[in-house]
C-alpha cells in the first residue's frame, strides 16, 4: 500500500527547509540526536535505486501534484521521501541504534538517557497512536492483535516497537510477508509480549 500523507509531509518539509538536500540533513540530524550516534548515515545505492525504479510513487506523486497537493517539484520531494519515509528508508541502522533512537517515544517525548525533550508528550502520544494503527501497513491490525505494541516495520526486515513508560525494542529478520513485515521479527515480538505481559492490551 502507498500512503499519500507521507509524500505530502515531505513536500511540506521541503518547503520549510528550502530544498531537499537541506531537508534530509535536518532529518538525519534529528536521527543523530535521537540515537545519540553521529555515525548513522545514508545508503546512497539504495536511495538511487528507489529513484530509478519508483515508477508507481512517481506516478502517484504527479497525480497529487495535478490536484495542487504539492508545492514543490515532484522529483525533489521524492528524493527526500525515498531517503527516509515509509518502506523506502535508505538510512542504515542496526537493531541497537534503531531501538535507541525510538526510546524517547516510550518516555513522553524525552530521551531518558540524555534527558533532552525531543518532542512534547502530546506529540509522542500521537506518533505512538499512528504506529499502532498503521505502522505495519495492511497488517497493522494483525500486529496489534498478536503483539499489542505501537510499532513500525520496514521491508528490510526490521521492526521497532515501543513499550510506553519502559523501553523501545528492535528486532531484525529479513524474510518478510506479503504486507512487507518481518515474519520472524513479528513472532519474536509476539513471544516477548506474551511472556513478559508487556502488551498494552
């Protein structure tokens, strides 16, 4: 499934930060801040491949542009989109970096290690709600039923989940199902919440 809202958000960010290069540098700086790791970077080969083969996204973005939903050039917006959004993220992170970068969402928007408030509690609540309701694409309801945590997956096989007030946890296994979610990763998180009782339900 393709989510138009992510492309519209990218368009708004490009407008705010002047151009796609500045936009991505700001996004990456925020990831560095969340993770406490300045070494996280972009995989240029993946980003380039997405631009070369993202025909459906390009078509959908042009359709949105025809309805005046984009202020900026379609290709410029998609250059940012393919680098960080949705299934197309080209940012390289391991499971430890991923879980660390999402820890603030388990703590009302404040990183409990650095004590920096990255977002406010209302924003953290909204992000967790979005992850719970659509973080696993068409299989979000199934993930909620089995795991019972706000989470976000990617087609690379990684999943990050948030246990409010306690932790963020990331798992990785590359085999994915038809919805683009890690099979083994989902099962691992299901076993985790079953054995620990840390499901929000």
